[in-house]
C-alpha cells in the first residue's frame, strides 16, 4: 500500500438515484451528498464507477435481464448517467460536478477489475456508493481480497433498503482489518 488514499464513488447514477426507478436506493441523496464532500477532499485521486447493461447478456445475466428488461439499454442511455452532484462538469454543464475524476464503466456488480488499472495493486481505498448490498459489497470484498486496504464510508453508502444496507455493512466489517467502517466525518477528520 502506497501513497494517499483514493476515493471511489460506486455507481452514483440516475438509475439508482431517481425515485421513479425500480432500482432507486432510498437514501441515495444523503449518500451522494456525503460522497461529493469526500470526492472534493481527494482531488486528483477520485474514481467514479458506472454500472451498465452488457451489449449481449450471457450466462446468469440472461435471466437477470429477463427480470429487468427496461435496464437493457446502451451505456450512453441517460438511465446510466452519473447524477449531477457527482458528474464531471464537462459532461453536465453548470452542475458543479466533481472535477478531475476518472470514470470507469463495467457491466458487472463488482468494479475491482476496472478500478485496479487506475488505483494500482495495493491501494488504500475510501469507498462510498450504491447499493451497499450489491455493487459496493461486490467491489469492496474483491479489492480487499486482492490486498487493498478499504475504508467503507457508512453514511456515504445507500442500500436497496435500510435493513439490507445494515446487513452488508455487518458482512464487510467481518473482513477487518482489510476493511474498516467509518463515517464521512471520521474520514474527513483524517
């Protein structure tokens, strides 16, 4: 592990933030607000991820998208755009989005494979995102297993429900000392 921590904002996208979306995380707005503060505190060391549908679902993804056919759209569809509070300002004019953030995209829940080329082999990651019980946990556990030190920012994550959010945090806490849980205030305090 070397260098300053990287902030990773997982899947702060319209599909998870729009209250009319079937995949909306109920506490998305609060998590995104905290994530914006964390991104601002990590200039030049921020990576935002996007979940998108594969062009052609294969394997277990076929029945998955049979259950969610409305989500089987191209990765340039507004459904998969970053929300304005975290989007690059060049992509979303006049929103004051995060500057100097790298954006990586994957059609899998876990994002470690697309993060590793950006953050290196054994980084310290400060992670926020949605949904705690899906893409966040899939990314965090793979990163920790690969030797990354991970801090999950509990109030900068939102689950599919409060109960599922709590369960996912409890599970990730079992990976201590590879994974630790902290609040936004604790991370910003250093």
